C-alpha cells in the first residue's frame, strides 16, 4: 500500500481552542499526472515529513496572529505519523521546531506525534530513473521562470525536474504555458524534461460547515516548508544532491522595507538560514545529505531578468506571475501592482527594459498616467 494516499489526521491547539482535521475530508496533498505513484518511492519517515509539512501549512492558515500578542503565536500540533518514535526523538523535534519557528517568523511551535493505526507502507524503491537531475522549485513567478530558462540553457542534455506544489487550480495552465514556450524555443527538450507537480488544497467551505472554523490568516509563512520538503524528496528519488532555488540574492535575504524587526511581516521562504535549517531536517529524515542552494545569490532580480531578455524570452517574463494576493483569480490582469512582490517585479522589468502588456496590473488600470517611462524615471531617481 502507498501510505501517501492513506488518511491521516492532526489536531492544532492555540489560545485554548482546538481544531482536528483529516486528509481527504478537510484537506488534500497528492501528486498529479505521471507522478501519482511518487509515494511508492518514499520511506515511512519521508511520507511522515510530507504529512507534517502539510499539517503545519494548514494549521498556519487557521492560527490567527493577534495584535495584542504582537502577531506572535504558540500553536501546538499533534500529528498521526507512521514512525512516531523517530519523530518523537529530541534531535528530530529540535530540527523540525527550529526550521518551522524560523520560517514562521519567530513563532513558538510545539509538536507531538502518535502512531497511525492499521496503515502499512510498502516501499518500491528505484521507481524513478537514477539520472542525477537538476531539481528546482517552480512557482511560475519572475525569478523561477528566469532561473529555469537560464539554468536549462546552460546545461543542455541534463535532465530538468522543476517541482511545483499547486495551491491554486489556475496555476496548472500558467505553468504549462511557460514550459511550452521554453520547449518551442528549444531550451527544454522533451527527452530531458520531467516536471513534477502535486496539489495541496484546503477545503475551506467544508471546514467552515463541519467545524465552524475559518481560515483567515493570510501571511502563509509556513507554506514553503511543504513546497521545499516535497522538492527535497523528489531530489532524493532522482539521486540529485541539491535542490536549486531560483531567487535573487537580494530577494532571498528580503530585508524589511520599513524599520523594525524582520519578523513574520517579512517572508523568510528563501532565506539562507531557512535553507540551511531545512537541509539539515530533510537530510536527517532521508539519511543522506541534500542541500537547498541559491544559484543566483550573486544576482539581483533585474540582472536575472536582463539575462532572460538577452535570450530573447521577454514573453516568458511578461507571462510570469509574481503577485502574492491571489493573482490567478483575477480576470484580465495578474499583478495587483501594490504588494512588495509586484513592486520588485515592476522595478526588475523596467530596469531590464522589458515592456509589459497594456493593463498588466491593477495599478496601471487605476492610474493610467503611470507609464513605463515615468515609472523608470521614478526607479532611477530612487536608486541614484
């Protein structure tokens, strides 16, 4: 039996309130298309890692940050796992807690584990080819699309495995369009390209009806734990020692735009410290080293986009989606033009000299007098 498909539950407790949820009924995590048998290649502990990361991701959306507590949270999770003794070991708990606390923005998470009854996992190793692939995260954003094109073009003939964990149904088409464009221009070859895709969805309507609970915490700081854990296990299946994270150096450090501590208000999804902590956790779980690396740590976002333009791939840059405010649910435009991701995207596109389509974002719709020339002048004035 592939235990990745089996039901499991968890309970999250915070500020005297508790919520118990079950995979399948309340949320889902599942590989898609040709990757459906992914769980067959995983050990029990690796399947547990995906379960734990999923539980953290879901709980993160339920546990609200309160102003009176300065946004600080202390959630406690009790999770059903296959190998409870391993996860209850103090060394394992420390690795997990350090990783989650950091990416969550300095929260104080607690973990306990119980054995899942009547579930047996039969592993079928070597399900995937042993080809030492280039494994990377792929979100469909400006950095990931630029990074994939640049790295694939530099290593012709090497197997490329971009890993996507979708939390929005609409992202499937966006990513297919990106891959088709890269294939049409010859950067990706059919024989050397094996994308991995999984879905991760919370059934908000059902949870609201059955549990009278709402998922209203919008920071989603722990989501990268799930995405990157899956990518690390895909790398393990492909005999790849690294997962490449296509983020610019400035973006990975992600210093706050305003004064104050770099807490939950600033995402740490690709921060080097988080990548080191996650590397230690995933390596401990799989029993062999895996590293998360930043191949563009010495580049800015604008420099990455400039390299994309030099390759004649302006269309790929224009079709990327960087907005963090549910962009794929909008019609006619994909960038809000106001969030930090949109601001950095606009600056990078203008600096690289790539013109966006008319009405590309909400800001340009609401303020039509903001033209690319005027925006570029503003950027140059701010950075001179």
